[in-house]
């Protein structure tokens, strides 16, 4: 906004900000106060504080007073431009009458000026008295300083800067920030992109967070190491952890990402590994990492660790409590531990009582 030319290199100094694309003021506007010339681009007193010389001195008044910025005394002269040591144009007073202000305006665009010479021609008045010499113009867009001898930082966007203090005009190149775009964005900024003024990262690389993504906190417990670029809160947690920062282990009956999975009811006391969900131990009659397998027919108990009694027929028993399904010949009871092999029926048959 309020800049013009094909690359927006020049600021509009027309009143109301009313510039055409080539910087010319529209019919209803005019150059702002202190600005003049083609496209109103001349407004800085480039003579201020510059080196001066004079052919002679009267009353110890040297020529530096003519460029000291003090316009309080009598006469101010804005005078001739010189290009390549040749006079580009010159003003000559038409009368002997002193004037408060002499103004000479160039109509030629962008004349490089190295020096200005002011001299008096009248032999009857050998003294030339000047109050202040002011010369309005500006540096080439890529230079700055009193003598326009300092280059704008290459890190300024399009290498454009303020002609007085060298600060970058609109923005920095994408990987730099600061007043003169001399500070590099952090390597922890994604694609090394940051705010041109503050240096705050636009986005952090994976595993970093904070305004500068400065690496003081490496969020290894966030799933994929992805977290909020400012607060550091994890988008999701790795297996076995929970909380905004994934710094809490799962409750004993939970497991998985963000502890959203529930341990199997076949786990003893429903306890399982917080990461894998594998049961710490199985309830009676169940086996396997996740206690999802019933015991082999000849085993029973927690984790199927107890063998069925050999007094059970074919050693088959209940997987939960170990009770025999049937007993071998000559045994009786729930676990077939009672021996009846010595008992005979009164009828004399050889069948055992079970």
C-alpha cells in the first residue's frame, strides 16, 4: 500500500496517498509538505552535515555553518547541481537585491550529484554570505547514509532500505529478521522461515516447540514428535503415555496411544503392559500374552501353569479350578484323590465303587 513502480520500490509522497502506478500524483492531490520533484521523490536535505570548503574566511565564520541545519539567520540558498564535474544547471541572481530564500529546482530526473559550488560574481560586493544551503534529494534505493556510500543489506527484500538509517523498508528475505535483516532465523524453524520483525518461527521442525523453536524442550514422547508450536502440547502420545505433554504413564488397566485402550478382563486383576497391552498374568483357565487362549486340556490355573491330576481320566480337568471331568478306575472325588480300589461290593463283583 502507498508504494509504486513494477517492484513497489518507491513510496508515494502525494497527498492522500493518491499515486498512479508510476508515482505521479492524481489531479486532486499534490506533493506532501517537504517533498518535491518527479513523483514527489525528493525530500531529504542531503547537504546536511556534508564536507564543505570556502575560498576565504571572514570573522572566523567557516563554511560548515552553511550545512549545520540552522536556518535561523537571514538567507537560505538551495543551489546548483553538478554531474561528473560538469555543471548540470545553475542559478544566477537577476538583481542585486538580497532574497530570503533562493530556490533552484531541477526538472531532470535522477541527477547524481557529487558537489555543489556557490560563488558571487559582483566585484562591488566581494562577500558572499550564506545562512544555510539545503539540497533535497535521496540516495539510490540500494544505498544509505549521509554520503549515500553505505549499501543496504543484501538481506533486505530487493536490497531496499531507508536512506537515512539503513533499516529495511518492507521486509527481510525469508530466512532473516531484525531491524537491518542481519539476524538469521533459527535452524529449528521449519524451512528456516520466521517473522521478519520478531524472529518468531512460523512453524517448528519436528520435535521442537516455542516461539523460537529453540530446542530447549525436545518432545520425544509426542506421537511422531508432533506438538503445538507455541505451547508444546502433544497432538497425540506414544504408546503407554498420557497428558497434554505425554508425561504421565497409563493407569494400570489402560494401555496404548493416549491410554485409550483397556486391558483385557482375562488379565489377572486386569493389569497389563501400558505399551503393548500384554497381560502381566492371566486369570484361571486362560493363557497367552493377552490371556485370550483357554488352557490346554491337561493344564489349569493362572497362566495354565498347573497340570491336571493324573487321576483324572485322560488327565482332563476343568481349566479354571482343576476338577477332574471323570476319574480313572479306582479313584473318586472332585480331584479324584480318594482311593477306593480296596472296596468290593457285597455281591462279589469286581466293579469298584466310584
